[in-house]
C-alpha cells in the first residue's frame, strides 16, 4: 500500500493546508494509520507522514523561501548587509 498517497488523499479531501491549524487532525491521522497497520509497516507510515508534513510545510512558505529583504532596507534588522 502507498501510505504517502493515501495520506495525501485524506488531507486533500479535508482541504488541509495549514499544518499548525490542523495539527490535531494530522496527528490523529498518523495515529489511525499506526493503529490499523502491523508494526512492521510503522517505519513506512512514519516516513510517509514526515514526507507529507514536509510537503505541506514547503507549500506554505513564501516563494522567496522565507527571506525578508525589506528588513535591511527599513532598518529593522540590526545586522549589516556587509556581514552576510
């Protein structure tokens, strides 16, 4: 069974994109997969879940990778650009 694809389908069916806001459901999803499958599958389930989280978190990041260049221009950042 492809655990990653199955978990992705569950997430898409519930339209979950915000990991923090939906953490309780995501944790419950992981728990269900672990409860319903033999222990020999657990390493694959945890790996699939971790991959799903990385995918969800990376889709939440701004396109610039989270870098905020305006901090330098506005003077809010105490680090000189020359040091970087």
